[in-house]
């Protein structure tokens, strides 16, 4: 083979390669043109993964606060025996002449050992009363100690005040059932002003030891046992009189009581005027 033939073959091979390269380039351009005109697909976003929160550990939890209770408003203490002044007199029962005394087979009213002793043995009902001869009292506060050694359930003992001749008086009565009462005696006929009421300060039966107290101003009378208020009543019948003590035997049982340490004070007190009572206005 000569040189000319080889050159011709090389030129043909070069042209073939150029043709193939041109075809490949055209195909590549076509492919690129197709890719550039195609709309890209819409991508759906993937939601982020939500993590479950881990609870926080409270090492020192707060304690429950108790609700604040409102502060109660306290009412002022009521003074049940106001206006007490100076001592009018005291009696240690060392002068028997100041008291009505007597002694029989069944009744005793004597002053002995600084006490006024009143007793009754026998069939009742019967009262034994001893009054002090002086002074006459109007407004006052009096208290005395009572000691009861014998007493039946319905027997009584107590203090007599504003007493006048003819069995006219008031009396503060205590019975051996633990009850108290205030009575008015007119010519020996007894009427209850305050009927029997139970008292936590009165003693059932005997022996009994307590302090009797009576506050009297005008027509108002307040009673006390061991300085504890019992009740208040009003009665305008007797204005002045003497003071004394009594026992009452209701039946067959005996009763014996002694009284000591009598103290009587003056009282200067003007009660407040009563509040006006509203009246209904009639409709036209």
C-alpha cells in the first residue's frame, strides 16, 4: 500500500470521528434543551418531628397556704351591777341585837360564831325569817355567804330585802334543785315575779356554799350567785325597807342554813332612757 492510500484512509477516519462527535453533541444539546423546558416537581415539605416535652421535676413543691380567718369582733363586757359606790355597812354577825332571833323546839334563828343560823325541823311548809333592824335601804347592792348543811329538793333559802312590817318584802330564793326565783310577798301572800329557772351556779342538795347577791335600783332588781348574773326583773311595789335572810321547809325534811359576811354598798346609777318604739304609719 502506498503513502497516498494511507493518507486517504486517515482523512476518512478523521471525518467519521467528526461526524460521530457532531451527532453526540446534537443529542446532548437536544437533551439539555428538553431538561431546561421541563417544570420541576413541587416538593411537599415534611413537617418537623415534634418531640414530647419531658415534665420538669419539682423537687420542693409549694405548700398550700391556709386561708386567713377573719378576726372576730369582741363585744364589750356588760357590767351587770353598775354604779356601785362606797360601803354603807358590813355585818360580821357579832351583834345579835341587830337581828330578829328566836328559838323553839322546831325553829331556830340565832346569831352565833359570826353567823346567822336559821333552821327548821318538823312538818312543813314553814318559813323562818330574820331581818336586820337597821338601816332602811332603797338603792343598794348587797352580798352575803350562804352555807347549807341540811336541805330537801324543794326546800329554799335566800335573801330578803325592802322588807316592811306586815310580811311585805321581796326575796331572792334558791332551792335545792339548783333553781332560782324572785318573789314578792304582800301581807304574807307570795307572788312570783320571776318564776323558777335553772342555774348552773346553784348547788343540788346539801352541803352547799355560795354567795348571794342583789342589785336594786328604782324598780329594777338584778340577782347574782357567786357574782354570776342570774336575771333582772322590774317591780314598782316596794321602794325601801330592811334586809334579812330566810329558809323555807317545803315538807317533812329539815333545813339548816347559815349566813355570814354581809356587805351592803351604795349604788348611784341612772338607767338609760328606753328607746322609742317605732309605730306603724297607716296607709291612706
